C-alpha cells in the first residue's frame, strides 16, 4: 500500500546554465528530492561568461561579492577575469554534481501549461518534447545583442562584429579600429586593444559616469588569510554589502551622497585625462546614477595614448570603408566593433511561453514586463523567472539570483510535500508590488526625466529592469512577502 501511495519525484526544468541556473540546481539538490534537467543553448556552462570573450573581459564587482554565498572559493584577484569566472562556473558544476543533469547545445523554444495535468510541455530546437511539473527560467538579462539600424551597415567591407560575438580570427595589429559605444564593455576593450592597433576611434553618443575599479591580484598573504582564517571571506563579503548600502543612497536625486559621488567621478576625470577637450567631452551633464555607473580603472588613461581618439558624436551611417557621425564627418576604419549593448527589456526572448488558458507571456508583457518579486507572473503557474523584471541591482546579481532561486525552491518543496499541485501568483499582489516598485523608482536618478539614455525602460516608459533598493531589502522581500503573493492549488 505504501508503494502505491508514494508520489513520484517532482520533475523540474531549469533553462540556462549560467549562474542563475546553477544556483537553482544547487538549492534544489540541497533542499528537495526533485529531479531536474538543465537545458543550455551554448556548448558550456557559465552563461554570459561563456558567451563573452572579448579582450579585457572581467567583472566589475569584487570577487567576494560576485560569487555564491554557499561556497567558499579561493579567488586570485579582487575582480575576476572572464576565464576565472568560467573556471568558477565549472567548479560549481562539478562540486555539486550538476554535470550529469545538463543538456548542452539545446535551446528551449516553447513552454505550454496543461491545466489538466498541471504540467508544462517543453519543446526544444531539436524537435524534442518533455513534460515537467515546474520550470525555472534562468536566461539572463544581457543576452540578446542590440544591433543598430544605421544605413549602410551591411556594406562595410572590413570585419564587423558585436562585442558579445567577438571574432578572434582578425588581426587588429596596426589597423584602424572603430569601436562604437562607451559603456562597461567598451571601457574594458579600449585599454585592452589600444596598445596593438594602429589607430583606435572611440565613438561616444553620450558619456557615462565612471569610477575607478582599483582591481589587482590578491597578495599571497591575503590569499592565505582568506583561505585559512574561518569566516574571513564571509566577513569581507558582509563588509562589501554594507558599503554598497551606504553607496546606494547616491541613487536618490538631490542627496548629499549623490553630490559626493558626482564630485568623485569628476575628480577621476580631471586627474586622469590630459587633454581638456576630452575631459569636457566625457563629463556627463546628467545626475550620477541616471544610468548604471561604469567601474573601470584604465579606460580614461587610454585617451592619453596618441593613437586613441574620442569621437563625441553618434554614428548616423556606415560606408564601405568608414563611419559618418552626426556632425557629418566621415572617418575611415578597417574594423568595426559594435559595443552597442543588449536588449534587456525583452525578457524570455526566444521562448514562447503559454500559461493558463493558452495566454502568451509576451502578449501579457506587450505593454510592460512585470512579475511579483521579479520571479512569478499571475496566470503562469509553477513558472519561476530568475533575473526577471525589476531585479537588476543590489550590488551583486549573483546574490539577487540566489534569493530568486530560493523563492522557486521553496515552492518546489511545498509542492513536494503533497496536497498542492500548482502555485500561482495572486494578481492583486503582483499589481501592488509593481505599484510599490514605481513609487520607489520615481525618486531614483534613472527616472525618465533625468536627461540620460539608459537600458532600463520598456515600451510604456516604465523602468522594468532595476531593483530600486539594496540587496538586504530584496532578501527581506523574498523571504517574508513571497508567501503572501503566491497561492497554492490542490
């Protein structure tokens, strides 16, 4: 009789083997007996750190914060490079026995909720169909490249590529290279390639506030200390989050902290760049925090090189051998690098998701993507989103991903205990949550009337990407309020 009544293990699909997907898998293994499969479209784990391999690629958050809280790890640098982060993802995969659960080179194309069976039908690009009780989408925010619509772009005769699809086969030595964009990615690429190119043209549509990263290798003594002194690494991690809470006050318009952050950035410009015209061109006229501050120590210094030229104009057209900017000036180039960012407001891009009644999540999100705690959406039972709407921020996205994974895993544990077959979001709770988000962001420097271009806003003008408070506030929200927004159905 006992064997007949024993419920089969819950089956969970995790889409994406980046840090979000790995966090979900580890916590499922630690806290449930659910069976899970991780679907990854790339040939390896690591998500954005597998895909992005451009020169100078590294994280701009301290290693002790940009890592999982559940695993002590010996970092070699204060800020990890792309190869180190890829090695870390591999280490987590092997340390927690996840590799046997991963299907690489498999892109999920379609999810459809079946109300009768209370399961999702999952389809892949290979024509396969599976059924799962729960789906956790961990696709990431910065994964769909943004390509400009400049006239003539396709006619450019030299190498032309986006930074997220870097083409190593091209020798840049002594060539004239044009890089369009001055965001976080370009701020790493420019100093990395400047010493070997003949001439480097850096096109800037709008300057960004930049702070020095102060990256360096850990000393042998520091590595010994963090390796051997109990809780040393955890204590330093706590200190980093405390410091970020103090810094966060600078995002509120008109605060003393914001004024000090701006002054610090201006001082960095004045003490680093030699040419006064370049200093003026890279100094923003909008408040600090209007767009994500760039953390880069060596970008400004690259403009002191005789072969690097800042072009403080937007590109308007491309010819066979060069670029034309909004001043009408044409400059010749042999190689064109597009550091034009991503499409972060296109959540779950590339997957068609059908919830209750066959509703498409992209239709529901046509005017504005929104989710309760950024994780669940009313009408889409047993579906959890990591790095969803309004979850970007809080110092370390890995810490944010852990909190989101915990929301999903607690729901899986609840389903596993029996008596409940699905968990959905209360529409009123989602609505009130989004209203609270909007109230918080109204006083944030990223508001639409702050005078800058940023990647935060959706079609209706609402900020749909940013979490408006600190990570501590998000931790409280996910651990305290999730139970009030989710409802169980037998």
